[in-house]
C-alpha cells in the first residue's frame, strides 16, 4: 500500500524517538548523583507525560462545542489564551498528579 520510502521514514522516526527518550532517561538518572531515581519511576512519569496531550485535546474539543474561539479581537484572544489554553494545560498537569 505504501512505498518503501514511507516505511524507511517511519523506521527512522521510531529509532530517533527511542534514542532521544533513552538519552533523556539516562540524563535524568545521572543528574541526581546522590540519590538516583529508579528507572520504573522515570518510565511511569514519561508515560503519564505522553498521555496528557490527549487529555488536553479532548478538553479543547469540549470547549470548542461551546463556541469559544480565537477571532482576532485582542480582548477575546487574551481571554482565550489565558483562561482556555492556560487553565486547560495547568488543569491537566494537576489532574495527573
């Protein structure tokens, strides 16, 4: 169905993602010299972090049903940015704690 280039691109992207995740996990373990975190705790935190954007997008979709949107008006866009975007992101961060 797809050509070879697509599968090579997909494989390279997956390899790059795994490499970057492993580098970050290694960095977070090495930065705490006196009391290194257990790898299972870091992986759990990483999985929670991977799931929060999906929850945020779901909340944004619910807010879109109300008709609130950015329309170019300065006051409306400021309200939308602070209350809708900022509050939603921070609510999801606090929710997963």
